C-alpha cells in the first residue's frame, strides 16, 4: 500500500512537495519517530519525506502553534486526514480548530492541484449511525446533566459527520472535497482513509459524503458549526 501511495503522490504532487507530516495527537515524538523508522526501513526507496508534527488536540491552546509549525515548513496541503478521537473535545473542537487554521492553504493548493484532489477527510465511525435523534443535544453541551460514556461518545462521532457536510457547503467554491468516513474494522480503516484521500474516482459528486439524513441537514450543520466556533474562538 505504501508503494502505491508513493506512486500516487508522485502522480499528484511536484517533487518539492513530497512530504507527509505525521501529526501525533499524544505529542509523543518518540513513538512517531519509531513508526517513521519502521516505514523507512521497510520501504527504503520511499521518496516521500515523513515528518513528525506535534498536535495535542485535547489542549486547544497548542493547536495554533502546531498549525503555524506546519505552515512554516510547507507551501501546500493536498489532503488533511482528521483522524483522532476519544470524546467530544478531541473528536470535534480540536479537529475543527486545526482545520480552521489550515483551510487557507488547502484553498491555495486547490487552485493549482488537479481537480478534486485537495481533500479533508473527517474520520467518524459506525457509532455515528447509533447517535440519538436529534444527534446533538444543544441544551447539555457542557454536560451539566451527567451522561454515560456512550451518550457522550455517539454524538461526538455524529459531530464528525456534521463537520464533513457543513465544510463541504462552506467551501463549495474553493474546490476542496470534504468527506466523512465510517470504518468498522481496524485493518480496513487505513485502506479506507487512503482511498478517500487519494483515489481518482472521488469527485465533487461525493462532496460531503453520504450519511444518515439528519446528519447532513443544513440547519443542524450550521448550528453545530457555529457552536464549534464559539468553543474555539478564544484560540483563533
């Protein structure tokens, strides 16, 4: 898969842009460096550069710094995979804020990149399908009424789907494809993410992704987006 990924990147990007920042939401550079060494040992002819980027999604005060570090090193961003999740704070506002900072470079890249190739992938899970109706309870976003772990987790994964659909609406004139993913098995997850980020078969017709009808509702998407802006605006 990495060999095909490397070929795919060669077909899509100029040689100067062949870097793949690996953002570790735990901030563990030692762990990520070990993964990078393993990949480079297994694929010695890999021409893409793998770079560690510290990203601590459960600390919103640090997200801007991570985005600025990336922007200081790179002049383009072709695919952003938002793939990290525990509960609401990481699944939603953390990714939302990071994407907010990187949206301009995505838009700039899309002006010169092949059509439909610049993408944001919002990784959800099958849990989104089990979210309640309505999926988001705006009267208890601070959990002043205690809820069980699954009652918190399911709406957070639905939130990823809402972001995907709403981001697609808000970037419709920027040539950025926004997709949500629902994966069911750890082994299949990486393949699904790579397909969503790199496959030539994905076009603007897939923008926003398919989801449960209420999770692509424009009014709910707008409301959740605006709630998210309120949560992160202190860190803009």
